[in-house]
C-alpha cells in the first residue's frame, strides 16, 4: 500500500458531463480519497455560466474548471497551461495522473506541464487510437512523455498494445483497468425461466457509429434466423444521434415485435432491465474497455463481444461469455446461448458466484502501484 500522497487528477472531461472517462475519473477520485489520499481534480469541462477557473466541491473532491466558452460545450482551453502550471506548482502535489482519450488537447497540455515541472506523472489511455495512430505517431508526444519518465498505462491489453507501439517497445505500458462498485452492481436474483419464454438480449450504449447499434440489429436478425423456434428479443438502453437511423433499420428488418430502444435510463432502471434479461451483447469493436459490459457481467449476465475489443479483458470465452471474431461469429454466439440453456445458465451461475477482479479496492491498489512507478521513474530520469 502506498503512503498517502497528494494527487492531481487531470482530464478533459468531468462531471456533470456524462460518459465513460468522466464517470471513471470521478469514481477514482472518490475511491482514492477513501483510501486516504488527498485528491484534486482539474478539467476543461465547463459548467453553464461559470467564470474561468471556478472551483467546486463534488463528493468531497475540489474540482478546478479551467474552462472557456466553446461551441457545443467542448472541453478545450488552449489558454489553460499557465494557470495549470501555477496551480500544480503551488499545490505541492506528489503525483499527477492524466487521463487520455483518443485526442484530448487539455489532457495533452496537462501531461506536458506536469512533466515540465518534474512532477511524477502517470498517463492512462481510456480509448483505442484506431485511425489516429498514424498522426499521433508523427506528432511524437507519447514517445516524448515516456522518455521524460511518465508511467504509461491503458485500461486493457488491447489499448496497451497501441500505446506501446507509440511509446517504443522499451517502455513498459501497464494495464490499469476501469473500476466497478461490486456492491452497486451486485448479482441480481433472477426468476426461473419457463420453457417457451422469450430469450432477452440487452445492450447499453450511446447510439453512435462507434458503438455499432445498426450492426447490432443485423447481428440479432441473423441470430433469430438461426433459431426460428426461439423468441429472441433485443433491447438497447441509451440515446444518441443515430436513433432515427436505428429506428429506420428496425423497420426495414421488420423488427418492431422483437426490438425496443426505450432511451436513457437510471442505474436502478438499467439493473432492472438486466434482471429481466438473459444475455448482454457489446458489439463495438473499437472498445478500449467496456464498462457497461462489466456492469452487466457483474449482475450475472453472460456477455457476447468481439474478441479484439477491450471486453476480452474480463470476459473469458466459454466461462462467463462468448467472444467472436466478427459479426457472423457474434450472431452464432447469440444463437448458441439462446438454444443452449445449460450453457447460458452455467455462465450466469459463474458470474453470480465469482466477482470480477476490477473491484475498486483492487483497482486502487493497481493505481497506487502506478503512482509509485511514476515517482521512481521521475527520480531516475
């Protein structure tokens, strides 16, 4: 266990903006504080009507909003570095922890400023680089950070491979998974399923291209074709810009009787939908981790996902879900789980009895190890 330290958490996005990185950084801040560390967050996410560099307290964590008005509320502030440098220097922090998306201009500035102050710095990537890998390699900043002593990490092995190729194979890239509150997402009691009842597939996602909701409809349509005697249904929880196209595709497939998309739901509502469901599917291929899939797995649901996505970090094929090489494979996996009740219920038993290793208690220990590595590397650089 690391001696209590003062941590600067730095992220383009933070609450009240909702998304994977925002929620994870906020939850990390709370759990680090619970473990005895002092935590201060810095973000370019702006509150409506705020003045520049306002500070507010969220769940006991001071949050510096180094934000300026931008179109659509984009968390971008090219004017932040001087203020950030002053605050980091005055704050006498022991370590900085920068959280990166694919392109994160504020977080990039944060890493540069922290390393320029010789502040031990950990940098964690929450996304896959995909088509941006070439431009990022050309820019060279990942390699520069590694040479400057930053401790690099990513939320899954899939994401870590990309970071390692950008940093140089001589630099370690640790795996620092997202965390989950295993009490909040505890296994759910499920009523025994009677013969002939529908087999219910559920997914939670933002309705956007990267999450592949249109492809999901085609996958389930194919799975239904393979098991015509089973009433296979799909429910997608979430909202987003592709909703009109999703509804149009559903009409094209004649899916009105087996598909529903009720919109964004609260955590309690999501858990109730999971309790009534039989299978969770995470169709996105460019998924660095997949926190929604982990939440579903923790409640007990078997998970179907692409083998090359970050979901493979916590789903073991044929143990607590099925991993597939492509969309046809995911359709096959759904058809198999729908028709093989013994296999499906065995996975539910496993997921109910075996908690995931990504509990916050475990993740905080991993984060502390990364902070210790950042401190050691800065001393040696």
